[in-house]
């Protein structure tokens, strides 16, 4: 009752004064605030970045909103984008990086391209010189929009602060919808300072309406019929399974039909490697069984894959006896490399889900007849499987790289999220760590970026604090982004980095050995820093193993340590990745040893 | 863009081999925003597709522009181009105009040296035959304007060659689909004639 009595007192303030009071209390927000609020609105909790002149207003707001959004200060912008990628790859959420204009933006380019090639959802915000100075060769000016044009899913140069809010919303939508990819928002400094309380909508409303694809029912029935009756079918599955979270649907379909599955490098984890139906990785360094099975198949069901050259080898002979069913979300990838006999334009989850439904409704005796008819196919497949499985090498005197991965698998119970660079270590990790689930394997597949692993592992560990995340990198790639160790130290991220140290740029050395008469041109990395001391200089734990008998102990000690650990694992110097299909050759020309 | 010199010297060769070259006209509805055109052009160059001509203008909705691109390639290349353009976030529609009956127009302005008298009379005859226009004239020169499909423009330029052509500027093609399907027969006859 007393509170009611108080009301007249409040309303006795003159109306005009109240209005002034109102304006003072909530002035129009400036561009930078709109931007940061936009990030928060779109569910962003984590931003990786490095400030600079053009993004000072944004960083001022990052400081004001520090309780709602966590910013991680990297030491190089490439690290920011890779960390955001690691975050995105481990969760499927959109990763966010924030960098300044000019060199900040160009340093981010490698990360953006990496995300583009692997279809990873990112929003990268780049500062830009004030809009009045664009085109004048101003300090730290670069045409970021132009530079990133061929490596983005979409990009913006913000020209009017009123558009900013809609742009942020749309950028997140574009980054994660359909076939995901990186989106760049280039924001001039003056835009971030301008006040705005009348935001407007852009093209947002009619952006997606016309692009919705529906599955063609006739094609779907045809696919189901082919699947049931095929004598020698195989599923070739890729990153699309992981992106669409289609592992369960895939499992239902192939278990019903008893059809072998071979994942690509990007598809690893989308189907459990240790499953009976899994023939192991396909392609240049894939298993003998999967490559032979694809060669001899009469029906190749390609789901969420783009017929990458590292998988197909010589195109003319790739699956040359097979009818090809291509299931892909982006129509531009269908028929791009290899002509498909039947195609479904859909994400893997939708398409496989529908196929599973049709199978459940189909005549079950027909299905079991089909399974029976494939028994002879399985005899062949199992023959290939048994004749040349991946062979782990062991030695008494030195640590074999394959042995290292096997030991890592044992020590982590096969549950760790493995993050790699590109090269020999990547292939051994792919071959000898049987993955159990999607998003357990984070690697730079398409672009093949050295230096990806360490910062990406940092991002993944932040995204999945309850999982063990291990970066497996080479001694070459490690030295490209090792400055981010200090970022992990600063934020107490328990980063674990295993350097598979063979003193070489190993994959290049292998090609020189095999295809260039052992002329080891500029691949020797024997002059390297002492990685243990380097780790200690950063305040991290540094551990070294040189003998096979030390391996288990060192791995256990480091992985149990509650902080950053850098493992310098000295492995045999001139080990080669086998099998290998020489680039551009028929997959039957696989070199096994 | 078509190189003028090359167009002049080889226009008949282009005509006689047009079946092999397989020119296609693609019509793209794209947001009228800075950078969107370079995104489309970038798609072509990144994949090694050549642009013969490109034309852009506003549509009824000021937020959207229509971009007409003439390019060449086999069916698969064209399919790829169309799909790649369709991926762009700000592209609303991509059509291969040449796949169905259509009308195609290009305009050319031609600066030709011509003296008064019989020479000028001959030019005027050509102007009449091709239904071109004289848009400027001096004692020594004329500027002619012609519109039609690119074959007609090519032929006109070829016919003017005996005179001294100083400069040719061509707009590149714009195209629109026909209202009725009857054009097909005519288009085929045209191509057949060109091949013969």
C-alpha cells in the first residue's frame, strides 16, 4: 500500500524532464556496441582475436561486455581463426574471430581459406580504415573484401551503421546454413563509432526462400531400390556426415543392408572405424580393402563427399564399374568431378533418414534376399581386408610413428579429440587411431594447412572442457604456430601437443624419396629448437621420449598433468606412409610397402 | 570481352564454326550491391571460364540487377557455371537463356571512314539492308548504330570491312526468353544457316 502512495511522487516529474532523463539513460548505441550485442544475440560466448587501431571501438565494447562474452587474446591472427575453427569443428557451432585491418586481415586469410575448403562455419570480423579513407592507401589499409572474395561463403563491407545488426544476424545464418562456410564482415572504424537507433533490414528476408531444396521422390525410390538389389555396393562417406550429424542415420541404413562403408579423411568418426562394416579410410593413404572395394563396386553411394583428387586418384578408373549415387547438399558439387547416375540434393541426415524410413517400410524378405546376395561380395571384401591391413611398425631402438599413435589410442582409451596439421603425422593419426564418433577428428583436409593443429586444439579444448583434446603435429607445422602456447598458458587451457619429431618435413621428404630419386631438397629440419626447453620457456611442461620403452610413461605423465604439455616425441627419421597411391594414378596401382 | 581486332578479322570463321564453340547466354538476378558483380566475375576467373560479354542493369525492383553473361563451353561447363553462380548468397536466380527460345540483342557503334559520293551511297545501302542507323556524319566519316543478335552485328562489321573501320564498340548481349515456344524452329534454322 505504501508503494502505491509513492507513485504520484515519481510521476510528478515533468513530462519533458522525464523524456530528457530517458534519453540520457539510453543513448543510441554505437556501431561497436551493436556488433558485440549482435554476437551475444547469436549465441556467441567465445571470441578469438587480436586488437589493433581499426577495431579499438569494438575492443572497448568487448571490455564492457566481458561478463557476457569471453575474448581470447591470441598472439597471431592465424591462430585466432584456427582456434575459432577448432571450436566450430568440435561443436558444430559458428566460430568467431576478430582481427584488425590490413595485416590483421591478411594474417587471417590462411585460416579463412582452411575453413572454406573444409566447409566450417565461421564469422570473421575484420576492422577496416574509416570509410572516408577507403581507397587512399591509408595506414593498415587492405582491400579485405577483395582479398578474401574467393575464399568466403559470403562477405560484407559495412557501409552504413543502420545495416550492421541485420548483417551480423545474416552472417551467422549464412555461415551455418546449407553447406557451411566462413563469412567475413569488414567493418570500417567510423561505422563502429557511429550512433544508431534505427537499424534496417537488408536482403535478409528473401535470401533463403527460393533456395530450399526438396528431395526428389522418384530419385529417392530409385536409390532405395538400387541399394536393396546391388550385388557389390559400397558407401563412400565424407565430411557431410559429420556436418549434418548423420552418423545414426548412416548406421541404420548400412546395418539394415549390410553394406560396407569407407570414410574419407574428413568423414573419419562419422562411422566408427572399428565397426565390422567399416573398411577404413579411402584414398591416397587409405586401406587396400576400401580402395579395392570401390574399384570393384557396382554401386557407389557417395554421401557428403566431393570426389576429391586425394580420394579418386585417376578419375577415369575411379569406380569405373559402378553406378554412382551422389547425395550432397550443394547442387554445384553434383557432377562437378564425376558424373552421378542418380543424385539427391539434400544434407546427409535428411537423405539417409528418408532412405532408412523407406527401408523400414519396404518388403523385408527382399531386403534379406539382397543381404544374402551380397555374401560373395563380402568374401571378396574380407579377402582384401585380410591380405593388406595397416601394419603397425615396431622397433626396439627407436619409436615408430605408428606405434606412437597406437600408444596414444591406448592411453586415451580411444576417446580423445585428435587435432592435426597436414602431412605424415596426419596420415598416421588417421590410420592408427580408430575413431568412435563424429567431431573426434579435427584436421585440415582440403587446404592442408601446416600450423592448424595447435591453435585449433586450443579452440576445441575450450569448446569441450570435459574432453581430452590432443594435437598431433609435425616438427615443421609446430614451428608455424607455436606462439599460441602462451595463449593456452594465459587462459589455463590444458593444451596437449604431441610433436612427432622426425627432423624432416616428412611428407615432402617421402615424395622426394619415392618420386624424385631421393634428392632431399630443403626438407631437413634437424636444426630445430630444443622443444622441451621451448615449452619450459613458455611456462609449459616439456617432455621428451626417444626410446620405445619411454613412450607410455611419457604420454601418461603429460596427459595426466593439469596444464599445458608439449611432447617432443623423437620418431624414426625416414619412415614412410603406406599404402600410397601416387598422385593421379589408378587406385589399383597402390604401393603397399 | 571480345577483342575488336580479333572479332573483325575472324568474324566469318566464328560464324562457320559456331556449332563447335557453343556459346551460351546466362541471365543472373543478383542484388544491386557493391561487390556482388565481382563475386560473379571471380567465380568465372577462378574456374578458368571465359566471359565473352557481360551486361548489367537494374530491374523493376531497384534492389536487384540483371546480369547477362555470354560465355562458351560444353554442356557440363555451362551446368557448372550455373550451379556455382546459384550458390552465391546474393544471387536469386540463374537461367541459361540459350536453353529455351529467346531473343538476344547486342548493340554496336561503328566509326567508319567514308568519302562523299558512291562510297557513302554503298554504306547507306548496307545501313538499309541491316536496318542500322546513321547517328553522326562528317565529310570523311560516319558513325553507325546497329542492334541485333551477335551474328548480325558480326556480319554487318564484316560487310563494312572493305571501307576503313576506325573503331567498334559493342555492348555485349542482353537476352530474354520468348513468350511462346515457336522460336525454336527459327533458332535452329539460323544456326544451320550459320553453319552452312
